[in-house]
């Protein structure tokens, strides 16, 4: 069913009419907009970029009519897209997508680098706990090369992991084995910042006072 609009090249539609037009187009992608009973416009909603395209349906190929149709189409497209053309919306979407990809890649590299820099060769004789507390929750073995990881982002308890096994989790974008949170670099802890608490039977992250004593 066609949609009829009283619209010219210089018209400005009220926001309530624009909202109604957006809704109708989103629900009925095959409708044609007929403007002043003369010009036909094909309007499509592109969900992937959350924008609308407006293109004239040319039945008259005289240049004067085509130019006027194109002008009306551009004006309507900018209004239905809140002042932007569909080309601008698409460009902004691609820039945002590229920015997000770059940020994500940077965060992944920072996490990987922190795991590498905070990993160490595990010598059970250097720890004051039984070897059962040195077993990686993933491999269930004492790792040859390990890294301390918080049990959750806001936890002061950490666990020793096999470095390679934990790296595989990050490569596959899997959640933290214990908290099921997204793994972030703030969860990776230096070896000398953790100590085994014999009362709680856990590795604990040193608080500020303990760190000062440790550095003396």
C-alpha cells in the first residue's frame, strides 16, 4: 500500500510525521512513497547501520524532472535520518566499527603482553604451601611456567595457572574459569604481589601496607 506525502524540495516534516514514516518503513519494506501525487520514492531501512535510504523511482527521464526528484529524495533522506545522508551514516558506522576493532585488538595485545611479562618458572620448593595449591584449575597439574590470576576482577584472592593453558583461553575469547567474567589484564598479578595465607588456604594479593613492607 503506497504512502502519500505532501512534501517538496524545501519542506520540513514535523517530528511526529517523521517518526510515523520511520515506523511504517521499518514495518513495511515494500511500500512506495508518493509525493504530491507525482513523484515516487523508494524508502528502505537498513538495519545493520540503523539508517534509511531514499531513492527516486524514475518514470520520467527528462533531466529537469530527474533533478527535482533527486533533490526531493536527498532532502527527505536527510530528514528521516535526523540531518544526515545515508552515505554519512554508513561512513560513520564503518569508522566506529574500525575504531572498535582497533580498541579490541589493543586490549587483547595488552592482556597477552601482561601474561608474558608476569609469567614465571614454577619451582614448588620456593612456595610455603603443599603442591596441591599450585595445581592449575585448567590442567589440574603443577605448571612448569605459571601466572597468577585473580579469582575475579574485584577479588583479592588469586590462583596459579599454567601460562599456556591460560593463554589459550584468551585466544579463544573464553570467560574466566572461576568467575565467568571477561578476562582482562587487570586480573593478571605479579608473582611477588601474592603470598600463601595458611589460614584461608589461598594465595592472597598483598595490600598496600604489605607491599611497603615487602619493598623494604
